[in-house]
């Protein structure tokens, strides 16, 4: 079992930056493929970014490519999402997710077995 806990959400103005962090309770994330997803009000949850656990590879949604960066901090046992040049349409609850198995950057929600509770990100215009 992996318990995931997101932090770092908040309210910022458009053009600003936020850094989200996903920590694990009870085990290392070093061998866990990780992803970030988000759900805006009235919308379905969608893929944002993913990172593999070995031979680091990453994937990004087109809407965040070039603005968001997913990374690992193995010393802190976290996976982070650096979000720059934020837009009002980035407003959503952000979830981190994890899965074991073959090292890859998975983009489908159904590929992930473990989910955090989410952290709210609000971008004002």
C-alpha cells in the first residue's frame, strides 16, 4: 500500500508560479511510477504530467507542456510539480497518483492504483 499526500496548493495570480509536492507515507517512491492529474469544477479529471521510476522519462499534457515540470526528489521521498506561467484555466484540484511495475510515464488514470486526496490550485485573472 502507498498513501500519497499532496501539498503546496493555493491561490496565485495569473502568470505566477506554484510548486506542488506529493509525499508517500510508509514507503519509498523511488520505485513507483508517478503522475499528476487535475479536476476542474464541472469537468472530468484529466492527465497533467507523469514520470517513470527508472531511466527517468516524463510525459506532459499539451496544455501544460513548457510551463509545468515534474521531477523526483529521492532524498525527500517526494515527486514535485513545478507550475509556472499559471493561467486561470489551470484552476483545479490536483491529485498525485502512483503505480508499481514497469518503469514508464503512464498517462491514463486507470493505470494508477494509488491516489492522494488532492490539493486545490486557484489562479485568479
